[in-house]
């Protein structure tokens, strides 16, 4: 899988961790052959780290209220 990131953060501690954040979409769903915006607006964010961690979260637009999150681990080539 290839991805691009909108923001990068480099850890200031000794763990040498780099994290890139990508905004994947805002409340979209596939309604073939189109992509439509849903009525319940949320941001879907992903954080990709050099330790192989992929953290995903969804947040309501206009409010700082979580819609859910998950985490997975992958072998990543940076």
C-alpha cells in the first residue's frame, strides 16, 4: 500500500520515532459509481509510524467528539 502524509512529526526523545498523519476523507461513502458525502460529518485520520504502528481515528466535524479508533501493526518501508 502506498500513501502520502499531510504532516510529519519527529520524536524529540531517544526513540527516533517518526509519525506521518494523513487525512483520508471527510464523511465519504461509496455509492457506485460515485462517492457521496454522508450527513454525519466526520474526519478520518491515519497516523503511520516508523515502528510499524498504524493508528486510525474518526472525529466529528465541528466538535471534538471521537467517532471511534483502531490500531494495527504493519511492516512499513519508509
